C-alpha cells in the first residue's frame, strides 16, 4: 500500500483571487507581517500498489488527466 500526496498550486503569475481574499482578511485581523498568500489544494490517495515507480507514473497520469489543470496549475507528488 502506497500513499500519494499531491499538492496543487497556481503557477507563478496566475492571479490567485482566493489568496488575495485570505491576505486581505488576515490584514484586517492585524496580521500585518503576511506579505503574500497563495491558496492551493492537497489530494491524498491510498494506492493498492507496492511498486513506487508504477505508483508515481499512475499518479502523474491522474494529475495530467484530471486532478490538476496543467495550463494554470503546478503539482508536486510525494509518495509515502
């Protein structure tokens, strides 16, 4: 059994309106040290597989086909 952790974030240069809203809210709560906020998502997958090479290939394909919008998002995969 392999756990795959996929972190997805907007590419640099893509406007993150949710991040801007969180940043504004934090400033209104007087957390003035925060200079920028980027909001992403994390997907955790449990795979019935023992081959890390195959698991990585499968999760990469999942990201490319469904989990991430590769036009505007980057993703990082960690196998545990």
